[in-house]
C-alpha cells in the first residue's frame, strides 16, 4: 500500500505536469464506485471539466488538487486516495486504455491523468468550492501533524504518545498521532531509534521520543530520495518504481540477518499488521 513517501512522490510528479494553460476538457469514470463524492459519477465529471489544476497538495495519504475555474477563481478540489493499488499516471491520451483504468481525466493538450487501480479500493472526490474538504473527506478532519512539516517536533510527538497505552508500533500507525506514516516506515523508524515495537507508547521517555521523532523525519526523507518503495503496484506518475526497500533495515526482512548485529530479524503480528524488528538491537 502506498505510504507517505510514495504519495509524496506522486504529488511531486503531479505538480511537475501542472500547467496554467492546461484545462480539463473531459473526464470519464469507468468504475462509478471509485467516486466517493458527489453522489454520482456524472456530477464528478460535471464538477471537474473546465477546470485548471493550480497545485497538488498532500495531507497524510490524501492528494488534493486546487482547481480553478476559467475566471481564475477557486472552482473546487479534486481529492484522490490511492488506497491499496491506486496509481495516478500521466500519459498521452492516445495510449491504449488498459484493463484496470478506473478514471480518465483529459487535458487540453492531448495529455491525460489516468487512475489505474487493480484492487478497486481507491477513491476520488470532487469538492465544490462552497464545501470544505475536511467536512467531505472524514479522514482529513481527525489527522495529526505532518511529519515533514515544521510543527512536527519531539515535544508534539511525546505529548501525543502520552495519551495512549497502545504499543508504540500501533500508535505510529494512527493518523491522529502521525499523518500517513504507514506500516513499512513505522517498522523502519522503530529500528532506527532502537525501540521495541511492543513498548507501550506512554512509557517512552522524552529522550527516546527525541530519537524516534528524528528517525521518522530521517527515514521518510531517505525513502522519498530513493523514489519510494518497490511493492506490488506502486509507481510514480510516469510508471516508475522506487527502490527504498533494497535498503530497508527490517521491513520485509523476516529471518534475514540484521544489518547491524546479524541476528535474524523477527516477524510478528501486532495490531493486525506484520511487524519486523531485531530483538537484540531493539531489546528492552
Ligand atoms: Zn540487530
């Protein structure tokens, strides 16, 4: 599943192809249940056609395009969540339409944004300028701070973790604590900060949380620099995979030797999620 770094890479790719003179000339919804709002695919298409995309933002794992009307005023927001297997691809509109294409958004210069989604959990929203994105997309309203923005500090994280007895791994996956971190990177940051994933969040000292907050920023930045993680269906807007997983400390490395101490990496289930750690490097 794409996590914060992968969604951030998609966002950057989308912004690279934003151009003020590129209008959306038509759109086609091939799988109506992809559209979460408004109620029908037809009203999604009616909202988005004629707009120009000004800028793509990311909040957690949600992508939000600010869309302008012909007069330059805000027309609304185009929201996208990739969920399990969604891809936003930038293609020539003459490119043959593959099996798993769910939504096509055609631009005025023969280009197209194509939403491909094999597992069909991905969602899209058209949010009119008269509405508020956080009222339409419920996940946006209860989200914690963005780990790569200035307000995200060790003090903030410590305050959030003091509120919960859940294991730290589980707490890190809660978007109300950290927006969009995800399972792969939660395992990675716990290894890098030498914290056992089962440690009750509230028991971490301020010093440990300092190390954890620094690891969150470091791991996410390195993952973005590596182009994200290669797994099933994640690609950037040009269909290219990332290669972070080749340098992962623990994720996906169950039974392989720890890169630091050679002990085999443990794999357990915690809060329903596969969890990888080294019980020597991350011992209590
Ligand atoms: Zn180790």
